[in-house]
C-alpha cells in the first residue's frame, strides 16, 4: 500500500477546521494531524472523529500559531513521526470580538496573517520533502480588494475594517507564496468557505458577510470558532449542503489572478477532498477502448488561466473530450430532447465547429461539456457502457464535474456563453455532497444576464441569438417558480411580448454534409420542416410561461415561510383572499392558450403513431408536445390549489376541476409509459408529478369511495412514473416517498 497523505490542519478542533478534518479523514489513504492550541479541546474533537469509524487515521498535536516555540515543536513532532508533510491547511483565524484598539489589531493580525505566514515558513522544508505538496490558505471574500471597491457588491458596505484588512494581507501573502514556491513544486491554493448559518446564533462563521452582525457571539479564545451546537448533532452536516438549496448567497469569488478560485463552503470541502485524493479515471479501460480516443483534449488557449490552474484542470479531466462515437450519440440526444424547448445555442454554428472543424480548438470547453451533459440524460445505458463508463449515471456525473470545474475556474470570459452553459447545467439532477439544485445555476445565469444588460440589448424588428437566450431564461424562471415555489426572478413588467414577434430561432442555411452523416437518424430533426415545428413548440412554451407568470403574480405573494430544516426561506404562498373574478381571469388565460394552440403543437395519443419508428421525428416531437400539455394541466392545477384558499363557496367546483386535471395528467403519463417514451421527458416532469400528487392527497381522506379510489389510482400512476424517471432524475425519490407516506395514511383510514 502507498504511503498515506499526511495532512496538517490548524484550528482543527472546531468549525471549518473540524469539518475539513472529518472530510479528509474519510479517505483510507489520508492521515490528518489535528493541530489545536487547546489540547483538551483537541482531544475531545479527536475522540469525536475517531468514534465515527472514518477510513483514514487521525492524530493530535499542540500548535499555537501565535507562539514561535509552539510552532517549532510542532514542526519537530511532524518531522520525527512522518519525515515530511504533504498538505498544510492554514485554517486558524480570529476576529477578536472581545478586544478593542491596539490589542484587537494585534490579535487579529497575529493570528490571521503573522501566524499563517510563520506556520507556512516553518513547515515549508517538510512540504518540500513531499512528492506532491499543497499549501492551502482558508481566506475570505471580505479581503478582496476588487469586491471592496465595487458599490454593487454586498461586501462594499460591510464594516469590520481590521478583520477585512487582515484577510487582504493574507491574500497578498498567498500570492507571494505562490510565486516563491511554484518553481519548487508546491501548489498554493486559497479558499473562501462561504456561508452556512446553523440554528444557533453562535454557530455562524465569523468571516462571512451575512454573519458580521453576530461576531460578538464568538469567543476569541478559539480560532475560526464554530460551536457545534451540542454533541447530539452531526457536525459535518452543519457545513455541507444537503442538496436541497445552495449554501452561499453569491457565486464564487476570485481572490487573485494567480491563485485558483475560491468556493462556497460545501464546494470547499468537496473540492479539497477531490484535490488531495488520488485521481479516479473517468473510463473503465477495456480492449475496445481506443488509446487515441483517451488522449482527446481541448488545446484552445484559455485566457487568464495560470499554468498551475490549467494543470489542475487537466488532472481532473475537465479538458478531456469524449470519444467521437459517444459524442455523436450525445449530440443526437441533445438535438432531439433538449434543444427543441431550450434552444440556448446556435446549433448550426456549434455542430460545424465540433464535427467539421478541429474539435480540440473549440473556443469554449465549458459550453462543449455543458452540451454533452445535457444530452447525456437521454442516451441508452448501453451507449455509456460501450464508451467505457460504468453506467450512464457515471457518465453524467463525469460530464457535470467537468463543466462545473470549467465554470468555477472562470475559463469562459464571454458572459453570453456563460449564460448558455449555466442554463444547460440546470439539466444535471444529481445528488450528494456539493450538489446544487437547478435554481442555483439559473440564478447564476440570470445574475450574469442582468450584469451585461441582456434584456436592454434586445431590439424589436432585428434578430440575434440573444433574443432566443433571453426567452430561455424567461421560460426556465417560470417553470422553476412552479416547481420550487420560489418568487419570480424576472418580473412580468420586464417582459415585452412584442420581442416574441422579432425572435427567429433557426437558420435557413443547410447543415454541412459531414454533420448530417455523423448524426445518423437524428439528422432528420434538422430538416427545415422539423426546425419550423421545433420553433413553433418553443414559441408556444413562451406563451404558456407568460400565462404562468401572470397567474403567479395574481394568486401568489412572496413571504418568509418555515422550511423542513426548521429555518425560514423566502418563497411564494397563496394570497389569503382571492376573488372569483381573479380566478376566472387566470382560467381564461390558460383556456385561450390551449384553444389557440396550433395543430402541430397539440398532444395526441402515441398509439396513433404506431406506424412510426420510436426514433422518428414525429415520436420525438410528440414527447415535447406531451410536456407542454402536462405543463398546461399543471398550471391549471396550481391555479385551483391557490384558489382553494379563497373561500368555501369555491371549494366544490374547484375540487371537481382538480380531479379532472389529475385524471388527464395520469392518462397522459400512462400513454407515454405504454409507448416507452416516459423517460424522454425533461427533469421538470418531476415537478409536475409532485404538484399532481399533492393535488390528489386531499381526496384520499374523503368518504366517497369512488373519489378515494380515483385518488389512489392517481397516486399509483405518479409513483410508477417517478420510478421510471428515477434513474435519470434522483429528485423523483421525493415523489416515491410522498406516495409511500400517503399510502400509509390511506391504510390507516381503511382500518378505521
């Protein structure tokens, strides 16, 4: 067995240091040295971690970063026991909330800057004995000079000048260390842990913008202190996102040009773990894997990226290009099942530059990987396995990881390309530590669009791909608001429907012959007739999204409401009083949409296409027609759910309408399932299932046997559909869980 990676973390008895120690000690080849000023507290923290049956090993040393003798003894101890140090994490820090004047400044700079500098200097000889040494500084975005000078940034008005100055000094020290040590093989990184607020006020990290009003709750005795809130809590759970919502209120920040980018806390832990773990190959090498295929990487010049960062991206496979045969399958799936209702890219330009020109020189590796990711949801399992991946899920996880790294390392300078990639990264529906829900990626895309003034740059009567990009943002915003019950990001007042008339979607120029040949049967989607049908479907989706936006504005209001975790979150809730006139107005909007829907956009039973091949354009387009129909029914359901709070006089009519809607949804789902088309629906279908399931739950408790049996039938249909979607969309587990709980309650009703 290879020698363990020896990692020393200062301030490891609590807070970020404790969470980092737990994360890294989970790896069987890691030995984590917990360096703590207070040995008694360190021994308690060490005992807690050792009781968790971690795969790695841990030990404890006494280290006070403000005491030169303590630092020297710690170096001697590590040298005596290990003869080297592979990783140094300078985590110790202080805000000195209980001090003032010169004493406060001395304490802050002594710990945050001088201590970190002297510890780095003292351990450098041991780092140089490592084959792959890392020096990691835990810093803060509050030390960013650019953010401090940006009036639009929330950091601009934050006080605590002494603490901010210390972090700025730490950032400069990191830059200098990077320059001094890069030629000697030491990789110097800086990270900002980001925001995680736990239940107790004293549990808020001291070095985060939203936590500054609570600095007084900290005791200066501890370094980077985070009280763990009681022994019964899982400390790690307080620092890593559950996947239900993003941990940080802002995107990642850049400290300097030459130091790799920083991450929010959940990504910080995940990234440090990945950084120090052995590289896991994307592919399972088999006899049928061609060696030259494994070597395909992007060779395009990445602006403002240091050689060290580029080396790291290569190490993580972020610049690797999928094998050609797999690429063609992914592009075919993208064209058929993603592009029609999310046409974020200039498809003709993209396909020409990828399939005809030199793919390694494609100008945006980020966009390339994002398109591959989006298409990967709709290929067959066998296709991924044939390409050398263990499963389709493994392929999707790999492609998402590549796109995420390329975005976080700011490899793409064009804001519009960033928006395109972020909208496609919403197609990732993974799970686990560091996972971000679609709203996170959308909010990044929309904030970027706001920053560059995308809406203001659009002109009626002229065409640009920016029009199409804007409408993709607009539609996704409405769909996400339905699914996540979150307020609209794009106000209805920002919408100028006259822009719709000026928006074209597809070029009339024919596609290159080589593109058509490589795409095979998927190339049929690119003839002019099918492009027109795709354009028609997207326009109808925009119009339906407009209806949804109006309904949300009329029937819902923004409010703080309790979340399952016990915290409060900002969401939309039904208004307390809704008039019959308002309900009628909203209902009329949706009825007008369905009545004016052009014939080629109407959904009909797939059984009428029994003569068509399952991959034919008619079948593919019917999937998108089905989704629009399901979205319309869901919007109607949302309308009646909100209206149900408007008074008992409306209840009978509304319940009848709701039952009819749920029956139509389940009938459509059954038809798609019978024709094996269900799994081609987009991830938003899980949202539809959740809403329809919620609409059926009240009927499980009524005394009418027929109504109750119909509700049970709806429950089974949603559960079956979720089971088929689960492999691609882990969020479908929510539907399965709700259905199981509902069935348990129903059985309770029967026994009584």
